[in-house]
C-alpha cells in the first residue's frame, strides 16, 4: 500500500482541485508585467512532428503570443531524442532563464526522475517552472491498440500468446515504452516494446506497415492523427484502456487496467504510472524564472486556452483540451516526489529487466533528385524511374548528410541535388543522404 501518499485520497483529491482551475482567467496585478515586445519565444517540443505532443505544442505556440505582454513572435521547434529527455534536460540546464524558452515533453518525465536510477533524467522535477498542462485527461484514455491481423482480440489472448507482440516505442521513460513493460509484469501479457522510434508519425507508420503489431496511444492523438483508425475499416482494435476510471463509451468492450488488476500492490503501481496523466500535455520552463515572468507565462497559457480562436482551432483539429494552471501542476509534481519509495524501487526493478530491444531499421535505399525543400526538415524526393515525388524529412542527429563526400548540415541540402537516400518509406525520416551538386 502507499504509505506517504494515498492515491485514493491524495492524488485524486489533488487532481480534482486541479480540474477546478480549468479555464481560470488571468488575475489582475498592479505591478508592471515583463515586456516581450520584439523578442522571439521558443516552444520546444520533445518529439518529432506529427504526434500528440507536437500537435498540442504547436497549438499553444500559435496562440499564446497574443496573450503575452508585447505580443512577441512565438515559434515551435522540434527537439526529439531519448524519448523527449533531450528537451527537458536542455530546459533544465542550458535554456535561457528569461521566459523566452519553454517546452513540452513526456508526461512521465517526473516519474523517471524521481525514481533516481536513470542517466537520461538529469533534472529535478521540483525545480522546473511548470507553466501548465493543456490536458488533465478529462474525457481521455490511453489506449492499447493492436493490429487486427495479429489475431489478438483480448488481453487474455496476449496472456496466452507464444510469441511476443511487438509494440512501437521511443525510449525508457515514455509511457509508450514503460506502460506495456509494467503491464507485462502485472498482467502476464506477452509483449515486447521495440525502442528507437523518433516518435510522432513514425510510431503510427510502424503499426500501419506491420513492422510493429501494437502501440500505446492517447485517444485524442489518434482521433487527430489517424481518424481512419476509428472507422469501420480500421486496421486496429482497442483491447485495453489506461489512465481512465471508466471505459470511454467509444470503446465499450475494452476494459480499463484497473478492472483487470485485483492485487492492491499492483494497483498502487498502476496508480503511480497513471498519476502523470493528470498533467497529460505538460509545459515547463527552466528553473529560476523570476516570479513575475512565471506569473505572466502561466496566465498567458490559461488565457490562450480560453481564447475563442484557440478553442475553434482545437475543435477543428479534434484536440481534447482540459487545461490546468501551472501552480496546480507544480503541486502535483511535488506530491509525486513524495510517493512511497517502494513503488519507485519496484518500477525501477521492472525496467531494469525490461526485455525491450532496439528496433532494427529496414532501410529502403533509393536514388533520385530532391525536387523541393520545405519547412521543418521536410522535402520531396523524385525516385529514379517513378513519376511522382515522395515526401520525406530530415531530423537532427538522426539524418546523416554528405554532399560530394563531405559531411554537411542537413539544412544545406537543396532542390536539384541528386542523392542516394536511406529511408523507411514515403512520409518517414531519412536516415542518410549521400548527394552531389
């Protein structure tokens, strides 16, 4: 049982209090507010483009500027890697502490950091300046989906499976990796997360192509990015719901994890993993921000979510929002840090023997010409012998680029270059480009 922090009386009460703050307006102040006029605010997104974190991050970036003093320019910047821990570590130790940089990253980041055994989490969650969360997971559920052609119909089928079901995943410390591993321990299901995907659309593509047979995904994210997964002709089925007290009516036949787990010690461990979903789309700034800057960012964050333009766009993009003020998120993080050490120790022990290999990339090697360069690393590539150009994109250290045999920045590739490209198919990231000009 949880000794220092009873989830039933502590976390749930705190979450309820947090939900009551949703839609809170900007409070008045007689003090002069910080002025961001002429500055550029960067919203760092810890995952690749196309996924849920990216969509919520860009939604905030598009609207928060109107509610900041001086109406600064706000840009979104993807910084994927290590399951978004590259981003949170950057915010914690390197980003400027003047309010011009904040970001979004894995909701489970505080759990991995408080566990204290990971070299990935090089930050103290209590010292980050929490700006807020776009979602408290009201009306949401974290879904376990499997391909229909896998033959898996229920959790019982997973328990009986003789071969492990491969889950597309990013890295330890992300829900898509850790939740299946813990459920494997508790439920005895035969699953194996394949780590190493950059995130975003790559996880969807892995399941679409059959490279992985399953994944964990938020309902709102799936509704926005892959609406056909909710249609009658969907290639997947939902077999389990996580981080929800009741089954969503859209998936009446998929039980919640808490329905299946009866052992109280196991239920406590699930509560630990479900707790961060009350801050499902978190945003935080570096430690040490001045109090007035913190207040301005938090108030602008809430004002943006109450903005009719934000709401209309969120509805158009099928984003489910239930914002919570940063002060309440800060309290939730503090409570997470006080949870029973035995829970963190068990969590760490399970991940230590995770049986979660890195994926083996099946590169497609093609030759052709770059026909168009777009934003955020996007480009079009006409493969020799084909009539239509395919879409691909570059990403940070993931894509290695050479021109005339010399390593160059990926930003220097240009239309007209003839290249040999290693990628995983249309719409995926290029792993390597060898070009001539």
